[in-house]
C-alpha cells in the first residue's frame, strides 16, 4: 500500500504567495490589467515558476473559485434534503458575507463577471442535486425558476456590498427570504391586485 505523501512545503508556500498576490491585484485592478509578469513580480517568483503551477491567469482564477465552491458545498450539505428555501438562502448569504475583500470586488466588478458566473452556476447546480423543491416542474420551467433565484440572490448581494453592508446581515437574510418566498406584496401588506392597480375579481 502506497504511503500518503506529505505535501511539498515549497510548493505550498509558492502557491500561497501566488494566490495572495492575485487576490491583492483583484482588489486593485480589472481582470484585463492583471498579467503573469506583474503577478510574478508581486509574488516574488520567476514567471517560469508561475507556469509550473498554472497554465494561465484564468486557470489560477478557476483554482481559487473551485476552492470557494468546495467550501460552499461543505456548508450547504449540512442542511437536510428537505430544508426550506429560507434555510438555503440563509446559508448562501452567510457564506458570501464572510468572503475576503477580493471576492466582494470580483462579484461586483463587470470585468470578473465571467469567472464569477461560472462559480455561481456550479453552486446552483450543486444545490439542485440535493435541494430541488421544483422537481415537479418541467426542465425548462426549472431553468426559469433557478435563474430567477440565482440572479436575484447575486444582485441582492451586490447591492448589499455597494451599500457598504449597512443593512445588518440578519436583516438581509430575513428580507431576501421574504422577497423570494412571498414577493414584494408581502412587504407592504397588500394584495397583488392592489400592487398592479387592478380591481378585485368581485368588484
């Protein structure tokens, strides 16, 4: 039986330096401005050393986002399969609220949308393998429902970041859960007919 090899500490140290430098650069600039040369200089390594670990900047970003996705899977999988949507919503916002500044920047910046979009897609797909209360709908209908929930969650998170997190996290979770499960009408205690200025059916 092969023995478990201990990780090469030099490799661990180098990859940590690369990721730390990359996260700093995300906070400071758009995706198109990040180059391997500048990243290597900041990480104090040779460009060839970078390519020993990653084929490109894109591959580095995918490695980081995969680590984030795996961390999210660990949290969401603590919920039972029949957990209500409000609990899934709570896990999502709690997880995102505790991310490092570079991730907040990446989620809110247009230049990183491609990478971030793939991250959230994988999170959504993982959710639906275990928590899918919409299984009774057709695949096309499920796509619409899931897209609504995913885009809504991301945009609410972006707005919260842009508002400098002034709204307490617990209130963000409560408010978003109510919006997703009961709609805007539930916030003002009026019927949908009144919201759209339509007379009630028996008027």
